[in-house]
């Protein structure tokens, strides 16, 4: 079956699904294969559950006229999404970066939704499976799409760009993350810069933080123009115990957000610049940002019975850890940092964890092998797992503190929140 025939089946379907547990009547099932699962083993189950057809590997022995056999199901999914994208005559905003991708995507979605029907990546479905699934959710009613793209290896963005085919793009920043996969900071720049390369090749539009010299240099090296945003003419207003969130002021407006940390200013300004570019009235854009509440352990602020907790535990790398600690230092009263290891730093792990330890001010509790090694001789309490730290905090509770909770996804630092 060629791609146009598969596309005809897609158009007649109720959408695409890769999980037999959530199959809905009439959906097109793709049997993907990973390290710990093989969707081909559940293809017949998907059909029994109501799938119209199942795209499976051509090595599958089962026979059913509704089985569509292909050499590579993931490649077929990506090709189908790319084909679908070509049929859409709408702007697609491609978004990548080391930190702040998902928050920036949600802010852009909020402001653009004030004027347009928007389809955006759900959660952080930003990999080789998530991007095609996101593109395939773009329906005929969609006027604008926002596709988030992640990368942990040098060429990861290339196939994602081929699927998303962005007309506009934004790199939030370039920092030290996934160094094990990228090899070096230059490797990170190359990987993220593939978005700029794609936009240049296809006459796209790049938005960039004019305050970020790395991004400005990357565009200059490519002889690309940009639509800039930044802090010129802006001021971060002091927060207070009554309103501990980011507050911004320009000569025309004052904006109270529900985001923690001045480091989110760039994300807000990016969203406002895209709102301006796409003609969203300024008052509507400001209202949308003021109403946006972060979720999923990203820049959240929780008020417990005993403490104020800054939950930024979805992930961590040296650059995001640095700005989170800088923000904590600006808070009033007793401050405590609960930090988990930063993963995937390769040979830089020891040095980067030591930098964080040296940066700590006041109380801290650390989780993981790397922080334990880096904190030797400092007297800072260290724990093997977040479960152990949670148990300790149950026996030795914190009270009246502003507490930062941050760590890489694998450390599961959100487990300590219940003890706070």
C-alpha cells in the first residue's frame, strides 16, 4: 500500500492511535515497537477493540484484510504525518530549545487561541512518535498549529522537521543538557540550530530572544534575519509573599503572571511577540497570559499548610538548575533546596554537579549518586533516592520555608512534595 492509499484510510478513520488500551471505534492503529513493547503483538486486539485498520510490520504472521503490512511502522507513521502536513495550508510554528519549550508552547497557544483555532502538541509529545501524532491531530478546523520538538542527539530534529514542516520557528535557548548524547555544547548548538537551517532553506520566519547572545550569533552565522523579542523597555517588578509570581511592566501595561521565576520572562515575551505578529489584540494576549496556570511540575507554586513550594521537578540540567537557584535566592525568609541528580551529562557530570553544590546558599538536601559525590565534605545531607528523602522529611519536617524541588525526570523528585 502506498502513502496516498494509506492517507485515504486515515481520512476515513477516527484518527490515529498507538495504544490498544485507549483504542476508539474507527481509529487507525499503528503497531510501534520499542525497547520494552511490541505493538505488533496487540494488532489483532486493536482490531477487536474497534480499530478500522492496523498498520503492522510485514514480518507479522497473522492474516486479516484489515492488517496493513509495511517494512517499518514508525517510518510509515512519520510519512503519513508528513503527507498530511503537506495538505495543510496553515502556519505551523516549530518550537525547540534546552529549557522552557513546553511552558513557552503553552503560553503561545494561550495567546493565539484568543483569535485563532489552534492545535498544539499535547504535554511533551515532542519526539519521533509524538511529533507525527501531533501533526495528525491537525484537523480542517485548525487555523494555526504549534509543534514542539525535542532532541537529545545531534540529528534528532531532522526527521521531526521533515514531518512538522514549520513555516515559523523559535528556539527558546541553548544550554547544557543531554551532553551524553550531544557530546558537547557545540553539539547542542548544532542540534537546535537545525530548526534555523530548515527555516532558512524554506523561507521561514525565525523569532529569537535578542538578549541571548548564543541565539543571535547562531542566526548571524547563518545570515538570517529575525523577529526579536527581549527585555528592552521591560522591567521585572518585585514579587511579594502575597504575589510571589513573575510580574512584568512595560511603558504601556503591567502584567501579573502565575509563573514562578524571572527566568520565565523570556517565555512570556516570546508569546507576546507571536501574538503581535499574528495580530492578536494586545489586551487579549495579556489576559491570556495572566490566566495561564502552569502544570505538570513545571514552575508551579504550591502553598501547603507548612511551606511555600516551588515545584520545578519535571526535569533539570545545569542551565535550568542555575536559574532556579538564582530565583530561590531572591525569595524572602528561610529557603531550602531539594535537588535531584541531573542526568545525561556524560563526562561533564561530576564538574556540573560540583558547580551546583558550590552555588548553593542556605539549606539543601540532595538526591542521587552524582550529588552525593559532589557534596562530599560539605555536610550537606544526601540521599540515594527521593523516597529516602521523603521519609526523612516526614520524620524531620520543614516549616515556614520556601522550598525548591528540582531534579531530572529519573530522580522523581515530585515524591517529596507530600512531605512538605
